[in-house]
C-alpha cells in the first residue's frame, strides 16, 4: 500500500502528462512536439560497462522515450484493470490510460504491486521531463579532438540535421559529419545497453528501425544474449552485436507479391 506522500507523487506525475496545472498542455503534448528532434547528453540509465565511464554524448530520442512512456502507462492501466475487472477498461491511447489511472487513486494505492507501479511511472515521467528540456535542433557529431598547441581540443561537435560539415566552436576545425557519426558507432559498439537503448541507438546512430517483435525473436533464438544487468536489474546487451544484426536485418531482400 502506498503512503499518502507516494500516492500524491504518483497522481501528480500522471496529471503532469495531461496538463501543466494551469489549463495548458501537459508533458505528453510537449513530448509530441519534440518527436522529430534529436538531443545530446552523457550516458543515461541502461548504459553500462567500462567504456560507459567515458562521455557518450548521445541521448535517446524523444521517439524512443515516447515508446517507453506509452508502454509503461498502458501496461499499468491494463494491470490495474485486471485487478478490478468490474470497471470499464481504459481506452488504448497513452493520454486516455493516464486519465483513467488518475481517476482511481485509491485503487492505485492498494494495487498488489503499488511500489513497482509508483516507481516505474514516476521514473518514466521524470525521463520525459529530461528529454523535453534538452535544447533541440542539433545532433551530436562526436568529439572534436583536433590538435591544438600539442594538446587535443576537448570540445564536442553539434551539427544541424542534414549537414555534411560541422565546425568546432572552440578551435574552428571543420569535420566531416559522416566520419564523426562513424566514430560514435564504433565507440558505442563496446558498450552494454538495455533493449530500449539498443533499439533507439540502432535507429538514430544507424538510421535502422528494428521492430520490437524482431528484437524478441533475436533474443528467443539466442542470436543476441545478455551480458549482465544494469543497476536496475535489466539485462544488457553488447551494442556491437545489435549493430551487426540490425545491418543484416535491413539488408535482407523483402519478398513482394
């Protein structure tokens, strides 16, 4: 059973998805406005391994966060309904599921897995806040690392989407964006990441969209195996393996009638 403080935090997180508290749009609407943008940051949850201690200035896309949010909210709505089958089920959209949950604070507090429900929903809503607060309109293009007076430039490069060249704001050195992106792919290959992070990186680093069903098939057939767990106990996988499978998957010929 959730205490009053935790229940209040949970309900506030759900309400924040729907409205800003002053009648304006909530986090869901703000997230939707960033779905076509990319963001940069240091490694977040789900990235482990020795190499992850070094800066990996790359953030999961808003589209990936939107998928995680939708999956989390709708899954818990179904779980709550399964414990209360006398209620009308929630509608299928994320917003509808969040609104349905907001109206049942007592049932949320008494849910058999109320602690997990609270943890996962508040965690994913906090993640949405972080994503929409990121400055948009530029993509990370790797470190500069150009030689300057016997040392290496410590700055990072940010390019406009579609640009072929990017100039370092500190030393003025120009770089090829494709070369920088290839550096990131090679660097990320040694990291161990969760399935969510791996699918997001495959799409944004490689521009390859892998359906979740395909991922599940790889795991069930042993084509990709976990290499330990992250801090929350979730299995992690070598991104280099994911990269190779993703490239092979999208290169396979598709049969048409």
